[in-house]
């Protein structure tokens, strides 16, 4: 065999079968459906940013940043609600046995 014939034979062996027009169209439609599905679930702000040309990484970072800020604000509000009640040092369990060391220490401080 000549070199050219060998090369052509190798090309024929490695070529993938040509996809039919239907297969190409079906695959394109599937990609469009997937893109529509994703875009429907993105926040409007993200879609606007993508339309302006912002990269998907920047858009996702911005969305994550906004979500974290909302979570932080929510947690701060919860903390503020919890701290409105005054803390008491009084025991709610009634009288307990006093610690002799603590009692003696407090008495020594009072006498000092």
C-alpha cells in the first residue's frame, strides 16, 4: 500500500459516523430546554448580570454573597431578640447547699 492509502484507511477507521440532521436538531433542542430550565430558576438580578456580560463565576459569587448577607442579618436579628430578656443570676431551683469554701472566702473579703 502506498502511504496516502494507509493514511486514508486510518482516517476511515477512526471517523465517527455522521449524525443525522434529526439527531443534531434533537440535541440542539435538548440544550435549549436545559438552558431555559436553568434561566427560569436564576434570580432576575443574575439574568440581568449575565446579559450585561458578567462571567458566570462572578454572578454565582455575587448571589452567594447576597445569600450570606441575608443569613447574617437574620442571625443578628435572632441574637437581638434573645438578648432583650435580662439575664438573672438567681437560681430557679430553690435553696442549694452552700459551698463552704465560697462562703469562707466571701466572709474573709467582707472582713478585709
